[in-house]
């Protein structure tokens, strides 16, 4: 009974925490993104600190450089994206013209749906004299101002919190941790926090270089195949590849649709799709395991579920934060005193690793018998 009460209390606490994150997403999203940015940028700040540059100054310089690089990346993508957006109606017409069988099928489904709606309307006529309800909508300028204000507040919150986290560093983490952790355990907790910071930062820096190579390779391949604005697809491939599974799949859909619009021959479209699939296969099966290693790998099912629930709770921000959250949890499990169960839960499903673990369990008894 006592165990059931503990389990029920944990489930209620987890449910309440999830509800809090969902309801207060506007407040939590910029703070969570700032924490992720601080984990990634803390490495360069610590490196500058070794050259006797004050932490506050190095944090400010690194944050300004990061914001400038982000703005430059957005500026590079803005012009071609605007061009594609302006030609969107013509692009859709081209896609519909080239996908005639699918368009006819969808039109037939729409006709059947409209017929069913007419039959239902004839069977249930509306009451006479009933006036249609018109929803009251706000003026467009008011909506635009509200959206702009919300975005500006979130951006300012992100910048300020990131700057404080970078400038505070381990001393600030020590003071904040000491308020919640006993003196005997605070040193171990701080050690775990430091390892999370280093491992997550190293993981994303390595992944950034890998994605940069993928973007350059994608740009070169698209240029050879005659795709328009090839550097745009390289930027999209490098950016979206930070999101496991969903990112490469989205890039594949985008380049395939662009190839359908740009080329008349099916072979050219297939070459574009096959080339990008080959690049992602090499990146995922060879490059990632070689440079990132298997130490920080997480169960693919948990990554998919994290992306799903992250997108459901927090949208795009939740999708971005899903993978680093799982990686951080795995690092905590590796260094926690009672994290073996969590480590087994988060780890990848690798039959070879499981086989080695089973053999390791059998080795000590055999060794003791042989000595006897």
C-alpha cells in the first residue's frame, strides 16, 4: 500500500508539473532556451576566462557574437525565402499540374464530402429565423501589436537570462544549489552540473561542425544537380539537422518539392532525393558515431516521444529542447548515485552492449571457481 501511495504521488506530481509547463509555456520557453544557450556557449566563456578576461566581459562578447551570427544566418535565408514565398501561388499550380492523378483523387474525395454535407443539411434543416452567429474578431493591427509585443518580451527575456547564466557561471550555480542541497551533497551536485554543462556543450559544438559539413555537402550536390538557390537548401539542411528524425525528413520533403517544381524529368527529381538521402545516411551512420560516439546516445523511441510531447506542449521550442533535455538526463544518470535504472531506461537498445553486460556478470563467478 505504501509503495502504491508513493507511485500515485509521483504520478500526480509529474502530471501537475506537466500541466504547469503547458499552461505557463510563454514564461518557461525563453528561460529554457536561455538555459540551453548558456550550456552551449559556456565553453567559449570558460576558454576566455583562462586568458584572464573577466567572466562578465567574455559572456557579453560571446553572446553578442552568437546573436550576430544568428542574425546573419537569418539574413542569408531571408531573401531566397521571400522569393519562394512570393512565387508560392505559381509553385502550387506547378505542383498540382505535375501531380495530376493525386489532384484528381483529392477532388473526387472533396466532391464526396460535399455531397455528404448537402445530404446532412437537407435532412436537418436549420430553424427558421435563426440568425447566423458571427464571431467577434479583433482588428488586425491590434493582433499584430500583441504578437510583436509577445515576441519582443520573449527575446529580451532570453537575452537577459542567457547573459546572467553565462556571467554567473559556476559560482552562481554554487550559491543557488546550496540553498536546496545539503552541505554533504552540494559538491557532488555541482560536479554533476559541471559535467552536464561540458557534455551538452561538447555534444552541440561537435554536432554543429557535423551539420556545417552536411550543409556544405548538400549545397555542392544541389549545385551539381542544377537546383535553384542551392545554398538555401544547404542552410536548411544544416539547421534542421539539429532536430533528430523530423529535421532530415522535413529537409527531404522540401528539396523533393523544389525538385518537382524545378525539373520536368522524374529522374532529376529522384536524383535530388536520393542524393540527400545518401548524405544523411553517411552522416547518421558513419560521421555521427565516429565523432560523437555512443556514450551520449539515447533510445530512439524516447527521442521520438520527446519530440512528439515537446511539440505538443511547447511547439517548435519544445522540439528544439527535447533532445538536449534527454542528453542532460542521461549525463545526470551516469553520474548520479542511484541513476542506474534511469541509465538503462534512457540508453540505446544495442544487442551487442547487452551481450557484453551479460558476459561481465558471468565472468566473476567463473574466475573465482578457477582460482579455487
